[in-house]
């Protein structure tokens, strides 16, 4: 459980929208298309076992193939669980000596992400 070194989280759950208005209609009609999920975590570097650096540093396998990671976000007794492909792990040393990171995960499963 990564709770001590993650400071920020941004959750985006977009859906595609398609205009399907027929020629005989005078107003827009739209349909929801596929749903997606993107999660961005920000935190501080800590290379202790089982913390963020240990988890995110190998977001790709040595062979270069992607591995989806089961990720659960719990807030106020609500859980968002999904399998995410992490596309980056960016470290940025600051002038004051701090070493924050950001990492972004994208939904890698066909199930629609939902809070439960």
C-alpha cells in the first residue's frame, strides 16, 4: 500500500461522445462511447522496499512488454480498482534538494472503470 510517499492524485474518467443527429432533427443527439481511465500520482522519492520507487521504477519489463498493474484507490470508503499500464516514471530533482516524481497509468482492461 503506497500511502506515505504519494502526495497527489489526479483521476480522469473520460468517455467518448458521438454526434448522431439525424437530418430530420433540429437539435443535437449524442451517444456515450467507450469509457477510459487515467490516473496520475505525484510524490516524493523514497527507495525503501515496497514504496513508490520500488513499485514504479520497473513500470516496463526487461523485455519491453507492458504489464498491467492492479491499482486500487480508496477514499472515503469508496474504491476505484483497475488494471493500469504505467506509461512513465519521471523524477525531477529540485534546487532545494527535493526529488519528487510523477507517474501516469492508463486503463489496460476492457472493463469500464467504476467506483464501488
